[in-house]
C-alpha cells in the first residue's frame, strides 16, 4: 500500500481537476473513481488511472482502490443530489449500506461511506488537502460595499442558514428585507438563488455558511463565477460567504464579474460572541 498514491472519489465541476494538479505537484500518483454523467472527461484524461462507476457502486470503488493499492482517498466535487431519485444503481455493497442509513441526507450518507471505506483500510482525508489557497478569504472582495440594510439582511440570513445547516437541509438562504425567500435543499445553491431571486424581484442577499460541525472531508460549501452569474441574472445584490470554511473557484474572474454587476461579495467571520465581522 503506497502512500505515494492517493485516491479521488470524483464528482462534477473543476474541483477534481484542481486537486489532481495539486496532488501531482506534491508527488502523488492519482487514482480516480469517476461518476458517469457527473465527472468531466478531462479528469479521466489527467488521472494516472481511472475507473468509471455509477452512483451507488461502492463495492466496485473498494475493489478498484484495493487493486491499485490505494490507502488514502478524498471526496472531491459535487454529485447532483437529485440523482438519488433517478440514477441510483447500487451494487450489493452499496445496497447493503444504503439500507442501513435511516436518514438519506448528505452528512449521514457520506459519513456512512467514509466509515465503510475506513473499515476496508482506505482512509478518507480532508478535501482541502493541497488546496488551502482556495478557501474563501475574509473581508469585502469587491469595490461595492454592503450598506446598512444589506448588513442587516446578512445577519438575519446567517442565523437562518445556520439553522438549516444544523438540520442538514442545506447551506444557503436567500433573503430580502429580513425575510427568507428561499432555502437551499436538495436542488443546490444556484437553483435556490434563481428561485429566491425571482421571488425577491431584485436586490436579493445570498448567505452561504458551513454546517455546524462541518466535516472537511466532504460537502464543503463552494462558490465561484457561476454563482455570480446566477445572482446577476436575478438582479441580486449580495453574496455573503463564511470565510475560511468554503471553497472559492475562479476568484479573479468572479470578482471582476461581480464588480461589473455592482454585486457585493464578502467573506464573513463569526466571532466567539456570535457577532459577525465583514
């Protein structure tokens, strides 16, 4: 079992590609489990070895990693959550685990998978390994600063986002005038912004935070250029994200796009007394 090898259980987006690049620079041989219909083909082309699976084929994942001599792995990139209703095709190992999980929500599912992998001698590491520089920075990132009304909305949205996170429902809320107009659930952040933005008509404030007790091994909040483009399409005003607890993609392009649209982007820190620093 060589520690020069590291496994990736890859979902969609650019995160897997960025991780592979960073792992290669760190001298690791990258072994990827890619999900059909989710993972970019470029991931397979960049990896040192790859196995394509369908959602739920846990036994195949374990067999592939053992064959490749992988003893460490990471979960990288999102899986479209609605796939569990249409594309879940578990093998015997996956089905056995699925039937043992009482609550079919993010944390419960991913922790159960991680525990099973650990029992098989495959340790799941933090997804930010080699990529600490992608963590969302603290402070106001854009030329436009939040006004008093928007700050009040951020504070209001923060409490509500924490509450839904505590229930493992989602990590994001859309707010206007201290009213929650949308809560992220299984549909994901962009869909929640579109729905909430249309209800708000304009000037929506989006607040995205980590879940209480967030496990850095999986399901970290992530935002990027697409988030700003989505917010712009509904004439939204603010994107407030918990600093140091989420991933920021395409930082320069994102900030440039936000500045053009007059959208506030701010990394928020919660202090020990519960107050927010922006």
